[in-house]
């Protein structure tokens, strides 16, 4: 990637989203819907790129601490968290388990649609 050139990736994504919203404003029916979906998805990609690896790293660290093991296989670790939650194995540490799950949701909504979050979580 040639990072010194303009426009940068964030600007390109904003421009594509604006273009799609412009198409939606001039369209109706399924074409309008398709253009709005395209704008939404481009904005999600922009937020995902802006967030970088920090949310995933933070979640993995919290999950490893909560489970008491390293999270070498993220999917397996999340599966283990869910299994322990379902069978009550984390009931003794409910506050940390809930905080982890809530943090997961906040991180995901921050990317997909931050307007649905309370201002403190944006």
C-alpha cells in the first residue's frame, strides 16, 4: 500500500459511501435499498480499519484472563467461554464474565453502528 499518496483509504471509503448515498437519494425501490446497503457496508469497513487490531487483542487478553488459559485458538476460546457460561461454570465470576460479554457487544456495535450505543460507549 502506498500510504503517502492521497486520498488515503479512509477518504476513499468516505467518498464511496457518499457516492452510494447520493445514488440512493436519486433512486427508489430495490436500487435505493442496494445503494444504502453499499454505503452502510463501506462505512462498517472504514470503522473496522480505523479500530485496527486493538479490540481483538483486548478481547483475547480479557478472555485468556477470564478462562485462566492462553487464547491460542480464538474460536476455541470463545467456544469455551460460551460452554462455561451455559453450564454455570462462570457463575462464581459473574461480574467479570458479564463485563467481558458486554465489552464484546460494545466493540462489535462500535463498528457496525455506533449510533446505537450510549455516548459513553462510542
